[in-house]
């Protein structure tokens, strides 16, 4: 007998406008008559457009279906057929919630329905909203607990801002949909996860939170949304690690596809419907949501190991075995999208900061992935193009290393000054898997709230970053390399071993989330100790965004770094 059809995800909301919203869901069958039923008694209908994801695969590292160990079924990447359904629900009124459900019909006529959820148009200005700030889920252990506690603590949120690194390997389908660990992205954000955590012999199963069925999500690209050269290696992990700069690909592969032979964000862009800019498409964009103008940038680079043992292509050097084979080089922590002054993205940002929509917004927020200020390890070296230094002995390459000039950090040198000049109140980012925040001299807030599922520690006190010795640059081992002091949480900071309040949370037991309340202009951060499943969620920090007059003035004067 044929089993009953199933939805691969619940429906979720994307791209709201003043009178519409998109409803998106996935199945593993092409089917027919994929439909949203909505409104009073679910009598209105909207038909879905169908597209097939082009690069979703599973491999020997996947944990899906019957594969519970490496290589148990798949020995190399295998295509996995997944279909995406998107319908636009129209005729909506801001502030008025409408019931909806989706139905998909398989080719044999068997149908499957979702549960009933609610949707609405994009909120008008002066509508008080609660927005979840999150990032770096990546199937990490505490993520399902984190999202479950969001719903239990604050109820339904009105939107989700996700600062990158949704999964680990973007083309591995199960990481988005149904990894058997229970920690895949969509199940966690839809309350369908089954993640088991055991402490002191007691098992607790966390299901995540029913969030994006009711609230639109706006995302940005992190380094884990980027895949490398297509099908050049025997695993998806290898393919993810195999990015090279476009200019290098042009020389090596000449007439072949640049996308296939350098890096791509195909799967990420195929999964999400996002606002688009003319210049950057979905990669960088701006959107108004209630009282907020949210500006999303594509600021991320390739993470490479800081280790100097010569065994792997790294942050500071190439692997010794590949020294005479440039096709296998990693080219350091290459930047995927230019953002330096004069680049297309920078020029777009400058124009956006001068736009009426931006200037009139009560709250001006910028989101990207890479940290401008953090105690995390990943802020070193500077965010700049790697300077390649090759040592040769005749035709033999003896060493390839990379320097990153600190005075050429594009975020600090170019981006932050124009954000300050434009009265941005909040810069929100991720990448380092911890909670910490900073405030500039002008009162601009920097928040990293990425200790959602795990941490790799903070460079504070006795713990130092791994930095190279004998390089041109003096890389900072402790603290924020860009000169700001971290803010101690205002309500209930954790205490260090010395009994003093710590200005960060970096824990593999305590998970953190933050909520932006646009009604009060406050951002509140909460923590939950997964070792104590019956304990309360604790609000440990709160701060208020400075008030900025929302009016249109003359074009911005762009300040230099020394202003």
C-alpha cells in the first residue's frame, strides 16, 4: 500500500506587503493543486506556484531516513527531489489576523492538509511588535530548547530576524527539513522538532516553537549559506569548504560557469522569498516593517582554521601538500561580496541610508552576519581581502601565507562610519556563537545574540584567541579588537569564577534569545539553563534604543574614519 502523503514542512510566511503575504511550504512530491485556504471558514483560495530545488542533496554525512552513521546508505552526494510551493494571499488588512491552512494533492489524488495557522499583512507604523532576534542555529544542541522557550516566554512574535548561518551545509537537504537528530532548521522554527537532551539521567524532549507559521522571517547570508565549487569533491562537507575567489575561478576555468566553479548561494535563494534590491537581489536589501527600517547586508567571509600546522588550507596559510597546486588553495578568508567604499553594495547602502523610507523610520536597524565588535574568535583577522605572500625556490613553492591589514577592515573603516552618520540605532549580527553587546560613543548599539545552540568561547580573561606569531599584523588575543568595551548585562549577569559579573554569555548549557519590542523601543535578552529543564527563563539584560527623529532631511554628509 502507498503511504499517505506528507508535507515536508508546515507553511511559513514570507514577503508581507500592506495587503498581502506569501505562504511557502515544501513536499517530496511534485503533485497538483497546491492551495492555500484562508479567511472566514477558510472559503477563499490561493493557488501555489511550484518550483523544484535544483541542488538539494544528501551524502555520506547526512542523518536522514535509515542513515544513522556515516556512509551507511549514501557514499557520495545524491540528488534529493524537493518541491517548493508558494502562494500569494491578497486582500489583507494590516493588524487583522486571518486563519489559513494549506493542502497539497499528490499525483495519485491523495491529499494532505496542514493545521490551521494565522497570517496578516505587513504591520503599519505605530504598531507595537515583538521581533525575535536569532542566528547560527546550525542543528546545534540547544536550538530547539531555545525556540520552545521563546514561545513559552513571550507568546507569538510578529517577525523573525535571522542574522545568518541557518544550517551548516546549505545543499544538504536534511539540515533544512528532517535531520534525524531532531535539530533541522524548519522543524525547530515550526514546533515540530524532537530534540532530546539528558541531564542527570533525566531526558527532556524539546519541540522548538510554532513561530514562522504565523510570523514572516527576514534572513541574511552567513558563511554557512555559501557553497563552494559544485560536485568537485566526494562529499557535501568538502564542497562547502571548496570556495575560491571569482577572479581566481575566471583564470583557472575561463569559459566554464563562474557560479559552479567559485561559490554560490543557490539553495538559500531558492528556499526563501525575500525583499530584493535592484543591485543585490535577495543578497542585500531593505524593508520597512512597522516602525522599523531593516537594512540587510551581505557581509560574510569564508571561515578557515587559524591552525598553523600546515595540514589544512587555513586562515593564514595554505596546506603544505597543496603548495604546488593552486587549484586546491583556499585563498584565505575570502570575502564573498565586496562592501568596501566604492563597491556596488556600499553605493547601494549609501543610497538606502539617504532614502525617505530610511530617514522617516522610527527605528533604523542594520543586520549582517560578520561581527564588527565581539569577544568571539571569528573577528580576527580584520575583515579585508587577504594579502597573499608566496615564497618560492625556483619553480618550487615553499610557502603561501596571508596577511590581513587592520587599517583596511571594510566594516570598521567604511561601513560603520556611514551607519553612525545615518543615525542607525542598532547593528545586529552573529557568527561567534555567544551573547555580547557594545555601544559606540555616538550611542549606536551593537548586539550579537548567537549563543542559541552552542558556543566556542569568548576571548576574555585567561582565554585567548588563536593568533599567528611572526606575522606583519599584531592580531588581538583578548577583548574586542575594534576598541569597544563589552557591556555588562543590566539585570542579571552571570558571574565568573572570581565572582564578578561577566559581560558576555558563552555556554554550552545556557541558551540565549533576544526580543525587540518596538512599542517600547527596548531589546530584552533572556537565558535558559538546559541543565535545569524545570527552571524559569530569566531576563538578564535590557536596553532602549535611542530616539531618532523620523524625518527627511538633506543628504547625509559621509564622515571619515577620524570624525
